DNA sequence: ACAATAGTGTCTGTGAGACAGTATTGT
DNA sequence: ACAATACTGTCTCACAGACACTATTGT
C-alpha cells in the first residue's frame, strides 16, 4: 500500500504575493531569477516546502527570509498546479498573500538575488504563472478591504483616519470623500481604537491616532462603488 | 540543478467538499474508507492528482467518478499540508468545493467503497483533517451565497423564487421573509431570467419559473443578518 | 369556501453619498 | 491672515425589514 509507484512525485513550493504601499502606489515584492528557466526574469519570492513544516510555516519562513519581518498579515491565496507551469518537473505552488506597511529597501534573499518593490500595474511579464498569481493576490486584497480590517495591515501600528483612507484610495484606485470615510470608519464597531494621542505629521489640524481594534469583519462593510 | 535531493517528495491529492440539499438539510458527500489509516471512518471523496493533469482537472475527474455529474459548480477551496495530517507520508491536499442540485443516491466509487450524503452538522468525526476541510467548505458556501448567484447551483435549471429562498434558508439556517426575498432577488440585475413558464409544483398559486441569469456577482448583495 | 402559495404595496429606520460649515494646527 | 487638514452636521435618496393586502391555483 502506498508504494512510490502508487502516485506521481510532486515538488511543493510556496510563492508569496507581498504587497505594500510605497510612494503612493500599491507595490509587490519581486526577486530576479538567477537560474534557468526564466533566468533574469522577475518572479515572486518563494521556495520549497521542507519535509517537516506546514504550508503556513513555510510561507512564514520564506517571508521572514525575504523581508526580515514577521507579524504581518499572511493568508493562503490558492494553489497553482498546471502540469506545464514549470518545464523541468511537476511543481505545485501554494501561493500566500502578505500585507505589510511601508518597509525599508528589500533585503537580498539567501541566494543574494536582486529584489525590488514593483508597482503592481507595471510589473511586466513575470516568470512562470506568477503574473496570474500576482493578479489574484491583488484582487483578493482589494476585495478583503471591503469587509475586513485588513487595510490597517498597510499602516503603522498607530495611524490616522486620513492614512487609512489613503490605503483604500491607493489599493482600490478610487477617490473617497474624506468626510464620509471618517464618519464611516469611526462608526464601525471594533475597527478603530483611539490611542488618545494626536499627530500633525499629515499637516493641518492635529489628527487623532488610532490602533486597530478587535473586529475581524466589518459591519457594515465599506463597499467599492 | 533540481536533482531529487534538492527537494522533498510530496504526494498531492484533491479532496472534494460536495454539497447538496436533501430532505431539507445541507448535506455533504462522504465515502467510507476501506483501508488504514482511519479504516472504516467516513472521509471526503478524493484521490491522487495524476502526472499529466491540472489540479482543476483532477478535481473534475474525481467529481465525475464519484457523482457521475459534471457541469456543476466547482471551485478551489484551499490547500492543507500539515506534515502529520497523513501518518504514512507527506501529503498535500488541494480541497475543492462543489455545489450540486439534489442528486440520486451516490454512485459507488471506482473502489466500490460505500458512499452517502450526510447532513453537515451531524457528519461525525471524519478521517484525517477532513472535518476541518468540510467546515471550511460549508463556511465558504454560506458566505458565497451573499454576493454571488451560487444559490442557483443548488437548484434545478428552472426554479421558482420560493425554491431559491429555501436554498438560502437551509444553507444559512435562518428564516427569511418570503415577500422581501422575492422583491430583493427579482430586483438584482442579471440574477434571474424568467422562462415565461409557470409551475404549481410547490402548491398554491402558480409561480413564475426562472433560469439563472448572466450576473457573476450580486449588486446589491443578500446579507445574512 | 378555504387553504396555500405567489406576488405587490406601503411604511419606517438606517446608512451612503454629497457637501456646507466649524476646529485647530503650521507658516 | 492664510493654507491645510480634521472633524461635525445636514440633506436626500436607496434600500432593508416588517407586514397588510391582492392574485391564482387545488381541494
């Protein structure tokens, strides 16, 4: 029972769609491939799942290796297993979506490959099926902003309503009315907790600083119109 | 490069959460395991992904083998890859969610194992991590009813508003106001297309029959309160 | 006639979007 | 003073929930 001949062997990898906001654009972390196939082409960061780790743990490990950060939002996005997605062998990739606040310049991976933040709309043609995976990740992020507090994942721990609104505007690519947005988000129970502090870092009148609250879903949701 | 020693070998399977409505309950298709481990225990139907087929194709093939049906809604649910989820070896399972109208008795699988429709709330303890996968599938179905036309996947090709309402009531486990539901779903553009026929199969005044319309998402959504 | 179900109308409260107006800072 | 941003208030329209009412069948 279950001899090797009973099933075809697969390699399993995790690939990461790591999104952040940099210079007023939604950006994804890309690394340049140092080997064939697709040598020299930009790709999503990722790597093989190890024998003794779960998929979630593999994603968290790769994320830490690439960005140096943990404690950011990380969720499974989906799996991609077309038989010809990697010409060398049969590979199933489990994609993960990570959302991070603005980070310093990307750290080089363990293989010292080049890395950069690329605006998601001008990422160009990526290696393998990574363009499709990136598009799926961006769409997931856009829709999750509607009914979860995940917009706060792009913000520093303490943030203003205007900064959160900027997140929504940049991720959705739409302009929002600052006054209605303020009334809306401060009215959703459990979304924001005032810290009591204020800041003038955005100019103008001092703004209340907030932390993310305990709500896991938004009632009512913020809808893209 | 990429010698077998470079990565650990995995087995990749697809497991199916097939949901339908039978005798006023939301039911899932289960098969009884004929082999260790978990011999005799109920499990989700599934099997190994073949060397030359995509994940989607493997799921569709397994679904056809177990139910005899294609042309039902089928979508990827997520992947489960805990190192110890199968005691024999490292297996990553890609779970799929299928929604089907009421079917005849389940056909036996190719291995002639026993099969049945079980109400999702009283499925008991399943093999491996299938209880978790089933719960995730049910929750996915419940939330997808809110903003997609997937409720129609549980109906026959021609259905009445009352039959669609019954779908929502059974999947969500809540009672809905028949009059408001009628006004709501007939007002969502692209959700329903009248066939021009009527039926009295539900008793009372003849009801208009509808087909599913072209809408892919519901604007506005039907919300669980 | 009556039960049963289909479908419409009406009212009320809530919330979204538009936008006027006030508050508090830096320069 | 002025620009800039934060925040509050007000109006209108759309829609959800509650529920009265009418319509059309089978028995």
